[in-house]
């Protein structure tokens, strides 16, 4: 990832003044990921001066930045927000520390994940097309492709700063492919999986919060994608049309709400009692399977016929008459289980 903070001024160790660099196009910013070097035992105070202009101000309430010395194990730092300024405090235990909005999921780790899963006999990697920065858009196909099986589609990181999404999909992939995992085996007996582990590799490498290389929010492109603005969505839709979709799962992160929850397709024109029943059953089963998930707190449900059809979940539900959900996970600690310290690895374990 590129550096996402600009050093404005360093008055003292107690007042290092920084600013978050916006996504291309300038509409969105909140993601940051940078390295601090200093003296062991010294305390440093980092002030992000443009935090009050960020995309989601509610995201700073009760928020704590994450940090790591080895870039493997992440922990929270004392963080406060006041008068438009985000202040992060750290006392160094090593000379260098990585500090980020959430545990990063690097493009190198993404490539390592693809390489690791492709050796499994049930896995095929398919090149769907190129991004605007000429990176591969890769589909992970799991299963024997039998026509009688359900086709489950999962897309991840349309918004590149929502790194918890790819942490989760890493855990899901390894669980599905674990020969000792009875649940994974049962799922593969009944379904073929089509998983895009990173819908937005360009934005991921550029350090964007929500957009691709030209500033397009991919999750507002599903009704009319184009090769000029949103080739990522264009290529995925083409493949969906070829396979069909029986269940769709779009994985995201929410800046403000400290919970794991689903956002469904209730406002789509063709939403039916059948889909409502499937959604309720899916939610109930997910609560039994994961203590992190809850259904009491989430987004306001769209009125009938009022759904934004440019959003992936709504478009897929309407096009394929299937159960479609957006899974949202928090950037903050999960308030339901605060002792677990929700960072990167916890997203892996929540699958």
C-alpha cells in the first residue's frame, strides 16, 4: 500500500501533525496506514488534523487506531477525537511501529492467498479481466462445477479500505478447503463457490478507502458498469450471467457501527415472502454459528421498491431472484464481544 498520511509538521514528539490523503477524486478519505520510527521508551503524540473532514465522522467516536511491531499481530492504541482532530498516542517498545485505521491486508498477502489455495484439487483460479491499473481481477472457483449444485457467489473489498473483508475471506477459504472441516465438506457437497477475494486491487494498493484507480465507488456501479470506470464490476457481472447465482454475499466494513450485521435486499421491486423467509432463516443460522453476529442493530430497511439498484446486493437479488446480503463488520471493536479485541485476525476467525 502507498503511504496514506501526509506529514504536515513535527513540532515535537508530543505534536506530530498529519493529514490523511484523499482517494483519487477527493470525495472519500478515512483510511490510513503508515510507519513511525523513533526512540524506544519515548511517547509520541500523533495529531491527524483533517480528521474532522473525513467521510464518516461517526467512525471516530470510541475508535482506537491499530498498531503492530511485526505487521502480523495487531493491537489498539489510545486514540481520541475532539474538535476535528484525531489524536493517537504511542510509547515505542521497538524503534519502528506500523499504525493503521484497521489491520491492513496487503496485495502481497492477497497474492500469497491465491497461490496457497490454487494447489487444492477442487480450486481453479480464473482471470476475469484487468483493472484500470493493469492488475489481475481473479476469481477463486471451488467445487466440481456439477450442474445440480447451488452456485454461491461472494465478493469482497469493493471498498478497498475495508480490509476486514479479505481477512474474513482468507479464513473462509481455508475452512472450506480443510479436509478435517465437516461443515466445509458438507457445503462443497451441495454447492459450487465463486469467490472474488479482492474486487478492488487498485484501490487497495493505492491506499484508498472506497474507490478504484479513477475514483469510482464500485458499489454504486452495478446497474450500468463500464470498462472505462468500473471494469471490476463489468467482468464480475459477465461471469455471474454465465454461472447463475443462487446465493450472494458481499462483504464490507462499517466505520460507525461497532457490530457485525447483515443488510438485505428488502427494498428491491421483486422482493417476496420467499426471499424474506430465506433471509430470516439465514440470519437465525448465522447467529447460531457465530457469536460475533447479531441482528438487532444495523441499517434502516429500505421501503418496498425504494432500494438503490446500483448497489451489488440489490442488483444481484433482483437479477437472479436469489437471497443476497451485504455482511458488515466493524472497524471498531465489536461491542458484543469487546474482550476479543476485534482486529484483523478476529475477522478471520469469524467466518
